[in-house]
C-alpha cells in the first residue's frame, strides 16, 4: 500500500508539474529532444552543415507547437527537415547565380551595357570590367561620373581650340587635354597612327577620344541600369527551374505536414 501511495504522489506531482509548465508557457526541449528520439533529425544535417543551427530551428518549432507524443513530435521534426531543405534550395540558387555572374564578369567585350539602355544609341559594347562596376559603391560611381565629365569637358575645349585654328592651336589643344588623354595621344603618335598636327589631333579626338569620353560618361550616368541588367543576366532563370519546382514541392509538403499536426492536436484537445 505504501508503494501505491508513493506512486500516486509521484504521478500527481508530475501532473502538477506539466500543468504548471503549460500555464507558464515554459518548454523543456529535453522532454522531446529530437536529436535523441527522432529518426528524421539524425539524418537531416549533412556533415558539412551546422548542426547547432538545425537544433535551434527544431527547438523553435517544438516551442511553438508543444508536441505531445511521438506522432506529434515526428510531424514537428518533419517541419524542421522541410525548412532545412528549403535552406539548401536558397544556397543552391545563390551559388548558381554567383557562378553565372563570374562568367559575365570575365567577358572582355560585353554587350550588357547597350542592352541596359537600348534606346541610347551612343552606348556601345564596352571592355568595362563588369565585376568592377558591380562592386562600385554609389559614391565611387559618382566620382567616376565626375572624372568622366571633366575629361569630356577638356576634350570639348581642345576641339574648340582646333576649330578656331591658329599657329599655336595644336600645342594649346594638346595641353587642354587631361593627362591620361595626352598620354593616349602620345601612344598613337608613337605608333604613327596619326600625324603630330592640328588636323591629326582633331581626327584622333573625333575618331577615338571623344567616343571613349562619351562612353565613360554614359556608363557612369546609367550605372543603376547597367548594374540591374548585369544582375538580371546573371540570374538566368531557366537554370533555376528545377530548383523552383523542388521548392514548390517542399512548400506543399510543409503545408500538408502542418495541417496534419494541427488536426492531430485539435483531435487530442477535443
């Protein structure tokens, strides 16, 4: 009889403890530790993945749904594994996009730029390194735009001097150019592609320098559009179709599992 009384006391104490836990909202993860009792959780995390992150996810779902019994615990584990697999889908999606962006960034004669602003006929395919463009901050791009406008203004000033003419027109026009443009002109002279005359300099500006300066200005001016075009081409949505279908499958599986869990809990309550 003493044993029965002791058992009764222990049972009542456990019941009161459970009731108090329910009323206060406290949750003991050890009671339903999926990593110990579950058959899904043992295989959910791959060796290279963060086991603690998964355990935190599972603990959060346990705290939310408060499973009672192995069936409810199994359904909560199922929810955790589905969300964990959805995480892998996002990682795979990001990896695919990044790989595509690397390929685009390695292009040396990209037509991304004219495609970004198709109605501006002045924008041409450019040797601009797309990786540098994407990596630029707004402030860096503003600095590049300012430099491009200064270069364009200096080139326009040199053209004006050459149009007015005079004995010193060539020297004054050359000096009006920015240092990088002068260096470029000197390289063409060294290769004997143009004569060192006012007419030669005017032809160089018209054929080479002015288009380059204008291109640089527009590349900086249309920075947001070019960046958006680059990221859009790197997306290559058709490559993500299988991942999208798999994600939809996981979403449906999550909905069905959650519905079963909620129905089971409702039946238990009623």
